[in-house]
């Protein structure tokens, strides 16, 4: 179990964190002698939340810990026996450990719909049982990270972003995840002290309205806070009236107590009202009082869109407190876990799920995934799927939309990078998972390689996730063959 500054990343054994039908199928496979059947499953999502142009890969750290500790103890086995599963199957599970391979795109990487962000290759019972936990871990983590990165992309580089979302999260573990993945995606810190301690950082924060309400006057509250924290005095000015009371009282405390005692007012926070208007007026009042170095922190349900609007309106701010839209962003990732191939007699047999809804027809086979970069600009131009048995050219590639072979193009003058890394090999962890701040740096670097048009908040350009011409032709043939087989059996 990985320890974060004395804290366990996963607080319990999650082996039973699975849907009942996983055990129903696992038992069925066992009864039919299929426990050694090797299968490949892909994790992917079909749509970016909030009509965004990209998502941020996250949750691999939790998946790693879960797989490392995957085992059935007495409590888990007792439960399954009570459920009525046979003794032979329960005895089989008693000694079961994950023995397969896992390939994944590293945390912090921008990712796109319908590409395999995680691939599991393992005996089918193992691969089936771990589905629910992996999806739960990755879906939540990616929602936090993607929401946070949208905030980061909308915010000027010189503005500090504080993650304030613990109280809005769906439970304490979700709050910790939001803080950790928010920082991974680019936030500068968090108000969540347990997450800050886990990451060996300092929690960030100011004061609540209750502090001001606990004193006879706003001025008394500000003065008491200044005396308690003279070198870090940031005052919440919107409890009564931001411009007529809050800012004047903050200036008064600065002039009457902080400055005479050798300190400076660190800043003010505005948590309600017209943030653009109030921040501009407050900035002028502070400057006129000789407090040009005092910062302004804005908070109150900030989104990427509202931050962009504040900038357009000329709002004045040096830091932002963002909560809801990191800890509980609108929209869901919707990652799914689909079987794409079975191994028989040493060969991979591709599998496909068809649908009347073309968008839900999966990309089959045990695949390779590349990202192509323009050599001149350095920008990513497409993610490309290929069959494992395929030799992919490094000079010229014809790529096509996996849903429509007629939509194709030829790319040249590019360099290819394999996106998936080997995480587990034959059940052994072979990947060194970076620390969060290393992941943050990596995320920042990777986002610089994505075209601005893909990153924009409104109506982003659709990034290409294509297949090689060979892969798309193979997929179309497989679809036709599968339909013929189904028709003949009706």
C-alpha cells in the first residue's frame, strides 16, 4: 500500500467493490473451465463532459494500489459463501491474485473520446472482477482533474488557483480526490488540510463569514484577525457591504495596525455580488490607500466560463478560490469497460459490440495507441489506433475515422509517441508512479502540445482520434462478418 505522508491512499480492501454480475459471470466462467482464458478489455469514454474538447487522465494511482492489494480475505470469502457460491469457486478465489498485464495512459495526459485509456489483458475472471472498481476510480478522478484543468486553462498564469471544494464533494474520500487531482491538473494548492498533509503541502485559506459575525463589528473582527495573523492577513470583505464597509474596514486595519507594526495587508477576498464590478472598485480603493501590493481573491461558484467573462470585463484579481466545479463538476465522464479480444491458440480473436447507435459501436481488438505530433509546431495532430500485429510507418500514415473510412487523410512530417505505458506485467507492478507535483508539471507540459482551438471553452475543435487505414478496414470487415453471423443464426 502506497503511503502519502503517513496516510493510506485507499482506506480499505476494495476487492468486493464490484457489481454482483461480475461474480455471477466469474462463477459461470469457472464452472465452464474458462478460468485460464485470456481476454483484453479497454477502458474508454465516448464524450467529454460539458461539451469540452479534452479530458485529463487521472486515477491511475488508485488503480495501481487497488490491483497491488487485490485479494480475497476471510471477510470477502465468507460473504461469497453466504451468497451461495460453491465451495470450489470460493476456494479458487481464496488464492486469486491479479496475474495479468495492464497498460495505461499516464495521469495528467490530455485524452479524447473512444481511445483506450486503460487496457487490461488477463485471465477473464480477474479481468471481469476488477471492472467496477477501476471504472469508479477513474471516472471520479477524471471528472475532478478535467474540471480543474478547464479552470486552469481559463486563468492567467500569474493568478493563484486555490481548490476550495471539500464541503461540496460527495463524501470525504471524494473531497480528498478532488483536492489531489485538482492539484495534479494545475491548481496551486487546496484548503483541504488532510489532502494538503498527504501531499506534504500547506493548506490554503482565509476566513469565513462566521468569523466576522462572531465580533461586535466588522472592524473588530478584522483587527482581531490581523493581530492573530499579521504576516498573512487576507480579509473577507463581503459580509455586510463590500465597498461601503468591508474594503474601508480592511484599509483602516492596514493603516492603523498592520503598517505601523511593520506588516502589509496581504489582500481581501470577495465571495458574493458582481465580482467584476466589485473587484475593480476595490482595486482602486486599495491603490488610493497606498496598498497597491494587496491582492484580491475572488470566489463564489467560479467556472471556466465565468473566469473568462471576468477577464473580458477587466476584473481585478490575483487569486481564485474554486470549489464546486472541481469537487463536483457538472457532467459525467461515462468511462466504460469493454471486452475487445480473446486469446485462443496463441492468437488474438477480436471482439466487437455493435449498436444501432453508431457512436456506441466499440473499437475492437488488442490495440496499440499513438499520438502524432507535427514536427514543425510540436502540436498534437491526432491519436492513432493500430492493431498490435501492425507495423506503423514513421514516415507517412493514412488515417481514417473509425466510424467512417471515407473520412481519411494522410499525415507526414510527424513524430509518433506511444501513449500507453506498461503498468503491470504478469501481475507485477513495473511502473514507477510519479508524485503529484511531478504529474502536475507533466500535465502542464502536455497541455502546451494541444492546439488552443481544442482547449477553448466554447465550441472546441474536435481532436482527431483515428485508426490507421489498415485498422479501420479491419474493423469494417469485422462488423460485416459479425452481422452475417448474427443474421444466419436468426
